[in-house]
């Protein structure tokens, strides 16, 4: 559920009309809804009510400081994958004892930074990383708490580029090697083994892959116990999918997901850490764009808009679908034209929608790409020397620009002219 809706035929984010924001900041822009973020955190939290748990929001999904502050105010921890994300989480006021650090390529500098911050824990992804972490921690005279990310070799049945739990993926330690690595970790200086971690992929729309992975986690935990390891938490990752096509593809509700977690792991008496990103942020954001031109050709009807693949890369990178809502509502009976929504970038892959049956859109008309709050702004680039676009956060009847549009001067001045030109 989200808080973008038509009031008197005009699309609103909570109580703020989208044309009002467009007038203030120009297009394209991202618009987020505080009430939607809040609701998603609450729904997930309620689903795990009664079980000891910590929601560590996956910062990578949407790392705007205002979004992180919104999460922090709701009491969530954070899952970070770089020193940059850790700094963002800390800047937003998240206490270090609610931050976990994941990723296959943490550098020694990043490890040292995180150890000095005394974060809750590291999710370790290889023997080499474990040894580096031990050296860095003991060199600092400190201890790093760890979970090892175990790759359960489970098919998450999602897009190949966002599947992480199969043996051919770079993530985690193969199930067959993980026990030995736990034994090794227990004997390393500067390392305190506290948890087990699994994350099998993103935009998972079925419960079965979770059930299989958690069943393997259970087996694995029991094996660790018999070997004398003292595990206090299970990090069950993120990955729960969201509806990208209105009501046509409803993924499991967090209650059903929590039931699978409880059914498979609930009796172990351990704390659950989870790392949701998309399910909290995706439907809390939209990308608003203006139509520049329409271009009917023999084969296609192109609607050329001012947002492009550099602003929202998901359609071209993952074949992702984002519903398009005209900002001024059209009658349900309006004639529909099958169209491609394309941006100004010089690539055929520059589309935000393909073969979408939509009302005929007119130049200067505003449209909204729905469910763009996760992996939208964070994946934007300045390709074609296009400016990073504004992000706006709505809260009830207020809105604030939480990232202004960059300027051409700012962008160009990042480049430096070598001395031989002067
Ligand atoms: N934990 C780990 C270790 C992860 O790698 C990820 C996402 C998450 C948690 C959060 O997963 P979520 O709950 O958001 O599914 N850019 C892609 C998605 C990449 C996901 C990367 N890892 C997209 O736009 O679909």
C-alpha cells in the first residue's frame, strides 16, 4: 500500500499535489512519501511482533539522508555495504550497535573505520575477508563481531542480475565450506562469532525459496551448535518483493513471510536480524517526468520524456516494469495507445517503459513512474551530462526538497584541467 492517489483528478503524494511540487522544482524529480515508508516499517515490524528482531534497512535501496532520518526515527537499524553508506547511516543518527556491514569487497580501511565505530557486526563473505578482518581488528586491539554469509545454493526465482543465493553467484561462502570457516573463525584473534547470515536475492515474489533457504539455515545452525559455536542471531537478509504492476502481481504479505521465518526458525530462541530495502522504499517513491514530444512511427508510438535511463536504470538493466500514471487522471474509458516511453539519452536502451497501453500523452503533460523509491535515485548517473535530479520528501501536507537538482557548473567543475593546458 502507498500514499500516492488521485484527489479531484490530480495525483497527490499524501496531501500534496504533484503539480505543486513540479512547479517548485521542475521535472524530472523523485518524490517520496513519509507515510508510506512509515507504514512499511510498521507492517514488517508488526509481522515479527513477539519475536526478538532488528530491522536493518538496506541503505543501498534509497540512501537520501532525509529517508535515513525517517527510518532512524522509526527505530530501524541499517545494513550498509560501504564506508560511504556507514557514514550516511551515522550522519542520520543511527546508533552503531544497530548497523551491520555486508558486501564481498570490504577494504581494510573500511573495516578499520567500521571497527572504530563499534558497529553491531560484519557479514563476512570469504576466508580471505575473514583473515583480513582478524588482522585489522587485532591490529587495533579490538574485536569484530561477525556472521558468515552462507550461500545456500537456492534459486530465488528472480531476475538473474539480482539473484544472489545460487552457487554460481559471487556471494557468500559455499554451504560445503562454511562449517570449516566457522571453526577457523572461532580461533582467530580479534573475531567474535555471533551470527549466521543468508540473503538469496531481491524482488522475490514466492515464499518457497525463502522456506528452502531458512530450512538450510536451521540445519546449519544445529550443526554449528553441536560443534560448540555460540550463535545469538540469525540474519535472514532482505529480498521480499513488491507489487510493480498494480494489483496484478501481489507478492507475499510480510505476515506470510514472517510465518515462514517462524515456522522454520522460530523455535531456536535466537534474535532475527533482517535487511529489507525494496519492500520499505520501492512503493514509497515515484519518478515524475514531463512529456517533451510524441513521435508516432510505422512500428511504434514513442513518447519522449525528460527522464531517462540515467535517472531510472531499472527498466533497461533488469527488464523491470514501472506502472505509469498520468498526473492528471484520465477517465478509465479513455482510448489507449500502445507506446514506448523513452528519454533523450542516445541509446536504444534508453526507455522507462515499453509497449505500454496508456492514454495518448500530450507534450508538457506530467506522468509518474510508480514504485521508483528503491534503486531509483541511488543508481542514477550523469550520463550524457544530464544533471542528477531533485528528490522531494512529502510528509502530510508539507514537502521538502531533500536533494536539490545539481547545476551544470557543479557538474563540470568536478573535472580538472591538467597543468599543460595553462
Ligand atoms: N541484503 C543484502 C546482502 C543485499 O545484497 C540486498 C540487496 C539487500 C539486503 C536488500 O534487498 P531487498 O530487500 O531490497 O530486495 N538494483 C536492483 C536490486 C539490487 C539488490 C542488491 N542487494 C534492482 O533495482 O532491482
